[in-house]
C-alpha cells in the first residue's frame, strides 16, 4: 500500500468525502472555455448551505491542502444563470500540478476536514484506485457520491461499523470495514436512494435475497444474476436497446447487493473485539480480497449476459498461446485455433474496470488477432496513453455516457458497448 493511499484513507476516516474521475475537461485539454474541475451534483452539501438555484450564481471558499504539500485558496461555484447549470471547483493557481493531461482518468478524493477546509489527493495508479475503492467499500459507479461520516444532510453513508481491537477503534493502514445501508445512500443526484420513487423496491428485494442465504456468500455469477433480476423489477430498462445504461445499472445494483451480504455475514463479527493484530489483519485481508475478487469478475459476468441476450457466439476465458486466457473471443476459441478460419472474422475483447496502467496486459493474449478491443469503466484516459493504445492497435470500448470524459480528439475512435456489439455481430457473420 503506497504512502499516498495510506494518507488518503487516514483522512477519509470518520469524515465526509467524495471521489471523482478527472476528465479531459477537468484538466483543460478540451476546447471548452470553462475552467476548473466539474463537480458532481451531490457534492454541493460539502461546500454550500443549499443546493444551487436556477437563475442565481453562488460560491463558497474552499481552502484545500493537497497531497503533494501544496495549498490552494479555491472556490466552489454554482453557475445557475444563463444556460449553464453546473458546479465547478476553480482557482488553483498557474503552477497547480494536477490539471494536466497525465491526470486524465485519475481519481480525485476530497475530504472535508473543517469549515471551508479540505484535504485532497489524486490517485493515478490502477492499484491505488482499486485498493482505495476496496478499503472504503465503494466502486466506480459511486463516483460523485458523498460518503463517510454524518454531515449537513444527516445521512450516514460509510464507516458504520469500525474494526475494534481490545475495545478501541483500530484503523490500521487505512483498512476499515465500512457497511452501508443502501436505503440511506446519497446518490450522485443528491437524493437519498430511499427517496427515489423508481428505486423504492430495491432495498426490499436485496433484503429478500440476503435472507434466502443463511450464511456465506453466493458465487459471483449468482450475485450478478440477482442484481440483474432486481434491476428488471425496479426499473424499466431493456438491455437489448440500451446495453450501456443497463450494464452501469447492474454494476451499481450488484455493489449494493454485495454490501448487504457483507453486513449479513460480518456485522456480528466486527461488533466484537479482535484478540490480536494478526487476527484483525487476517480478517481485513479476507474482506478486501473478496471485494477485489467480486469487482474483477462483476464486469465480465454482465458483459457475458449482454452478449448472450444478443445471441452472439463467443468463448469466455478460452486458452490461447502460452496459456493466456482472453476474457472474450468471438465467435469462439475453437475458431481461433482453426488455422483455416479467417482472422478477419475473429474479435478479441478484454475487460478491465481500470486500465490506465493495465491496458498493455492484453497485447499478448491472442497473437492471431492484431487489433484488440478493451472494455473499461475508466472515466477518461490521457491523450498520450490513448495515442500509445492507438499505436498498439487497441480500441477502447466504454459506456456511451463516458465518452465525453475522454480527450475530444480521440472520442471518435471510442466505441460504446452497443457499437461494439453491432460491429462484432457484422464481422462474425460475414
């Protein structure tokens, strides 16, 4: 665990915080005239006494201590006049380190440490981002959500049940088990889940699934299937017509369902003291490893389901050269190994939640397929890395709504999930 990650987790403990992925617009690499970081709607409660009102502008001081030791006297601003309806964090100064292309796709974590006082870090490495999400019990779908502590909204969102050793709270290397009730979560829209009419059934359905499993965790594919069932009963969305939206919805629902399984299995254990540091560390490692394992398989499970709904032929996890196991080969790994099968009709798709550092891992997974497709939930990648991907013939596939977070000059080369499906079906059927 890096020192930066340890510091970030230490500041997040028992305080309100949020995280967001930095986009090309945030770092000023687009042609937009707007300045500063575009802030998620829900973040207003950490800065302003009330949400922004149409027709009025509002601002508040934001004195920020940054992880590199610098400090800025910034402003949190609501633009409500004219045609703009957005929150932005502005005024960083000319030498501010984190507004450049290299930080596109990095995760900004901002913590409230006092009245108009904040601490912030920028996590660049995939490993740090994954570990941060696992430690705070969150995932990429919750970017922009207010987490932690009890704030002005009165909503308890994280760290409900601290690990306890010898009768005192222990927060060792930033590892703490946070259990979150879905019905109290503040969504990125600033509205509590329980207050959203379209989601009114979700907590009941989640509770029903959890009660049906006396102890232990269902398999990862079972939890994914349960999440899709919950979504189908709560919200009208057709995965055939809107695969990009459906996949993101499933990811979020599965995360909330998994949290409920965590509470069900661990709540009693963490309410009791640990008799030794070794016992605490072993428990924490079990919890974090399960979270990381679920996150890693969740995306592949939902992609597999979508492809099945489209009746697309594919192999998931088939073996290619040197024992490599690509996530998906279309139309299948048997065709891949058939030397008389045209290479032009083979399609490769890797799946990684974050890929700033890891995209190169797919390059040698299927030698016969020169052009590689990579699906990711990463919200933005630097122009330099996208250029490198282009040179290595890697085509990114992202949820359609994420395209605007990428540098403008590369957006035309990105594929949405729906576009990838249509192109792959056409190629395989030729």
